[in-house]
C-alpha cells in the first residue's frame, strides 16, 4: 500500500499587507458561492463596484497591524503545523498545506502531489466546525481537484465529534497555559466562533451551531470551567443580513455593566492566528472591553502546532481507512 499524503487546507491569506494584494484575495474569497450565495448577476457588480473600492485599503491597514517579519501569521503557523507533522511522520505519510483562497491553491497542490507520484491524498480542512462556507467549499474543491488529477482522495472533517480528537486536548492545553500565567484570574470566559448568516445555519439544519455548542461543552469539561461563567458568542459579521448572535463585540462591551471586569477570550474555530484573532479579538476586543470598564483582558492563543493537535492530524493521515 502506498504512503498517503496529508493535505492540510486552511482559509488563505493575502500575499502581502497591501491594498492590491488584499483586493485580489477578497475578490476570490467573496466570489465563492458558498461564502456569498447571492445571484452572481446581483452580487458581482456590487462586489466589484462597491466592496472592492474601499474595503481593501481598510483591511490592508488591519493586516499591517498583525504582519510579522516572517509574513502572514496564518501562513507562518500553517507551515509550522506542516513542519511539526513532517518531524513525526517517520515515513508513514507525506504532508503539505494548501489554501482555499490564495496560493498554493487546493487545485495546484493536489496536482503537484499527483505528479510527484502519490496515489492517495487525505484532505483535512483546518476548520473544526462544519458549514458550507468553510469545510463544505474546501472539501468540494478538493474532491474536484483529486478527480482531475486522477488521485484517490479521503476527505476528513477535522473533529467529529470534537471530544474524540486531540483538538479539544490542544484547546484545553492552551487554556491551562494562559490561565496559569495570567496576572489575575478571569471571572468569565467568552468562547468566540466565527459567525455565519442565520439563513445559512437554518439551511444546514443547525449543524454549525450544534458543532460550536458541542465544542464549547467539551472544552469546559476538559478544563473544569463552569458553564455559568461562560458565554458562547459569534464574531466577524459581514454584510447586512442577520447573523448568529450574540455578537462577540456586544458581549465584551456589556460584560463590565454586569460586574464582570476580568475576562478571558478563546477562539476555538481558528486553529491558526490571523486577522480575526490577533486584530479583531486581540486589539478591537480588548479596546471594547477595557473602554466599557474592564480591568483585565486575556486572549487565549490558537491551537496551532500544539503536540496533541499534531498527533491527532497524524492519526488521520494513517487511520484505518489507509
């Protein structure tokens, strides 16, 4: 039996924190019908004439605030996960990363893997909670690319159920480490997931919100944290239609009025750091909470290449189906 190739699929990132690069990235991202399902005749003119005129410059400024000397945090940390997996592969599998938007694309990477002689690819989107706009679009594109390349593909959602994978163990580890080194003990934990439109969640039979709730319950059990000192919230709203609530920004802005001035925030839907964690939660979230009267704000870092997560991904590569 041939050695499987493990392909980690992350969302993607602009090549540089510039207006031109961000515009190119947003055009591809927001043209995906799984992300914005409005009719193309209606959405594309609005996207190109309105959204992509001013938004890229604003978003580029945000990327500049988190960009490192090594590049985009999302790309740097995705490649770190690949390197950690390579270090423990011991010839059992090969591994690389691709991005749903940007380069290397899923199509290009699967074609390369096939040219290099791999006969089987195990595709794992780095999105723990399932919805068409993340896991759905990544797995669909991977299946199409594998068929074109003539290679067998096994498509593996990251954690179903989450409490049976190293994902929860890694989340709990990040929590314990952050809490152990915090200047003061948080009174409350906000568990913030990426939001989606309510309409999408309803159409998908609430799979996404059920996954988010299940993840939170498993995490709280793992760190022995009380549910009555926890709020599940959703972030990163885009557009005008109704999205999942409560909104993370509103939760952080109102906690001090309830007498909660010390908070910790964890973002389980993001396995690598990026704009949504470092800037939206780390900068905007902190400012909102402290301005409202908070005294202590702790952002718990992403799972990244936590040993438990890396071991879990390795097990997926060499699982029973291989």
